[in-house]
C-alpha cells in the first residue's frame, strides 16, 4: 500500500495544475489517514500537519486511532501547530 500511496502523490504532482494540487493532495491524505496500514496513517498524519487548520478534523480523528503510534504522531503534530 505504501508504494500505491506514493504513486498517487507522484501522479497528482505530475498531472494536476498547481492550483488544484493542494486540494487534491489534501483529499488523498485525508483518505490515507483511514488506511489499514498504520505506517501509511502515520505518514499521512505527518503530511497533513503542513496543511494547518484545514486538516484539523482529520488530525483530531487520528488522535483516536486504534494504533498508539498513530495517536502519538497526531499528538506530536498538534503540539507543533
């Protein structure tokens, strides 16, 4: 799944106009915080942190994730904001 997620991000960067890239990437990352792989969710949480207030809902949901490492990542990025 990690390779697929990476491929999605690369494809978005190559084929979408720059103006819509942010929204498309945000949508992709919001979906990835619900991925079955905890490592994918952790990386999505860390990436979402760069989107500021618009990512708060997804970050809050991640703070209640079943995996403690995802919850830790969500707490860490919340403290940085």
